[in-house]
C-alpha cells in the first residue's frame, strides 16, 4: 500500500501565512448586493448575495483569536491586566475560558467593568472603546452602577463582529457569529429566547459529499488522527503546531490509496482539517497550538441563531451614551487620568478607559498607547493568533438541491467553502450560508465580488440535485 506523510508536500494547503496582521486596510465588508450574472458553474445565479471580508476590515483585522503555537491562556490573562489602574482591556481575546466567542467577549466586558468598579470613585467618567458585545456589556454594568460612561465606536453601528443584516433577506442573516456552541451551558440560549430570537439545534452530523456529488458516510479516521496527534503533543516538553504534532506523532502517515468510494484515508484527515480545525480557529494547522487546541467537534447542544444575534446588543445598549463613527487612534494615560485622541483630531478625557478593540487591531498597532503598553501586554498581543473566517450568504429563487440536511460538507480536496448551512429546513427559505477559513479565506479576500461569488457557486456544485432519469 502506498503511504506518505500526509502533510508534507501537499499542494493545497499548509503554507505558513501570516493571517490578519499583514493584510492592508481596505473598505469594510460589502453589504448585500444583487449580483450581475457571472456564473460559469451549473449552480443557478442567486437573487441576493452578502459576503464578508473580516481580514481587511480595519476595525476587526480578522475574525476571532485562536491559540497560536507557543501562546498560552496566561497570555490572555496578561492582556486583560490593568495598566496603572487607568487602562483596562476586554474583548474575546482576553477571555481565558471561552476566547473567540460571544460568551467569552461578554464575560470579559463584565469582568473589566467589575475591575473598574473596584478602583473608581463614584463620580468618575469612564470611556469604553468599542461597541461590540464586550464594550456594551462593560458600559451597561458601569452605567447601572451609576458611573458616567461614554462608548466610542469607530463604526456607524454597534455590535462589532456581531453583524445582523435584515434588508431584503427573508429573515435576519448573521455576517458574524451564527452559533451558540454548548447552548445548555450558555447564558445566551435563555436570553436570546426571551428576546424572541429563535435558536434551533444543529444536527451535529453533516452530510458529506465527494466533489462529484456522491453522498458518502463520514469516516472517523481524520478526527482520530487529530485526537491522537493532540494526545501525543500533550506529552511533549514544549508546544508544537498541530501540523507538526500530526507529522511527528505519525498520525498523518495515512494511506493515499483510494478506496471503493474514491476516497483515501488521507482525504479524511484533510476533511477534518478543512471542516473543523480551520473553520473553528480560522487558522491553518501549522499556526495552531497543539497544546491549546481543544475538541472542535459539533455537539448535541449546539444551536444556530435565526432571528437576530444583534437583538442582544440593542437590548443591552438601551440608554447608553454612544459616540458612533469615531475612531480612537491614541490613548495616553498618567496619574491624573486618560486622554483619547480621535480620528477627527478631537480629544476625549476620562478617569479610566476600557479598551475592547479586537486583537487584530492591537496587532496592527492601529492605536498608539502612551506610554507604550507594558511588556506583558505586548508579548500577549504578539503571541496570540487572529484567525480568519468569512461567510457568504446566498438567496435563491428555488432550491437547486434536493437534500434536507442542515450542514453540508465536501471531502476529497481542500475546498474553499468546506462548510455550508442549508437554511431551508430551518426557515423554509432557499438560503445558504457558506464558510471559508484560514489561508483559503485570506486568498479569497483579495477577489472582487464577482470572482468570490463564482468560487462560492463552484463550491456548491456537489449539491446540485441529480435530474430524474425519467425527465
Ligand atoms: C465570521 C465570524 C463568525 C463567528 N462565529 C461565532 C459563533 O458562531 N459563535 C460565537 O460565539 N462567536 C463567533 N464569532 C466570534 C464573535 O463574533 C466574537 O468573539 C465577538 O463578537 C467579539 O466581541 P468583542 O466585543 O470582543 O469584539 P468586537 O465585536 O469586534 O467589538 C470591538 C469593537 O471595537 C471597534 N473598534 C475597533 N477599532 C476601533 C478604534 N480604533 N476606535 C474605536 N472603535 C474601534 C469595532 O468596530 C468593534 O465594534 C464569530 C466571528 C466572526 C467574525
């Protein structure tokens, strides 16, 4: 039997890409558009498209943080450390327990607010930079405690990476988070439900198709190889990348000989990497920490939000003093307080500030700190990774597919869109959401809208309904 070390020499992936940090600024994500027909594939032209581009978004610089090789949870704890009891940090990257999530971001905002309350006098003025869920949660807590709070936000809307769009879609679509993972242990389930937002359980077993469109049973081989590699890495003296762990543990040494269904054992490892490791972290395995990459499998209590994640924010932001469309580009502090310089050249003074901008913005040094941040903060900013996951939403006239499955995946190569959510069984509407991650997302981020759409429609070809033989 022909064997090879799977990860070495594949043409499709694993090049070490610096993700968000080295991508030049560009316009914010494009809104819904009615596309002009450029579709070379057999998949029909959609009626509406909404595409994200989080890596080039100047106020995000990536989608969410991940555990880069050699980073540790202590880096996140260091990042949320207060500087001179004047400058506090919050946001998903500072969450030790649930980084990269809405849960983690919100808890981090509440944590920062409680730290401020510990040191602040009753009449103090507190500024919060960023009106994502961390910033809104911090401000809400401080306002409710009687502080004078202003939230300064670069965008013309609140929510940050929570980006619910209504427009001409038949239901609100989510350009940022869509899922509540582990809903049974999350405050979000009850809270969103109380706000009238539907959360629908995700069927954890996706339908798997080959590029040729054949439906195949998912093999556990890829997941087993990754789990074995992570177990091996846990025994090592130092952290290594997930890619290195797969290779050095021997777990990546899989057969490339096709079985009866045309798929090899190595294809299932590539499938696991594309649909789980890359989609869940936004990073290629050569950048991910083997020590701190956890279990990424879908669970029975994962849910998808249908009806507006942003409802959570509008509720919490009620009555807050918001300064929208104002970019903070410098934060200075001394024993007397803090001074923030805005993009307009104006300054805002406060007693203390909570900075909730994404890790990608900090890595990009888009805000100058004076004095410079302490070493522990700078080390954390450099060590943690900012992953990239982008989404495309497509609305069709009628379904071109005949599967009822909620989640669609493709095995057999390194597809640009390894995961699709079929909203038809969830909403009755012929709407699909595709996800592209890691280096695939970075590459597609450079495409214009027409080329990006063409790539998405080509990726959907395995799901074209097979015409009835009698027709
Ligand atoms: C595509 C995608 C899919 C995701 N999927 C999920 C999911 O299914 N489940 C889940 O739990 N999480 C998911 N996440 C992660 C989740 O969205 C984030 O963890 C969370 O929303 C982060 O909140 P935050 O307040 O920390 O940051 P943000 O929401 O990014 O808020 C930071 C704010 O700071 C503002 N800002 C930036 N720079 C400046 C500046 N210089 N001056 C003033 N303001 C500034 C930004 O505009 C932003 O509003 C996803 C994220 C993305 C992008």
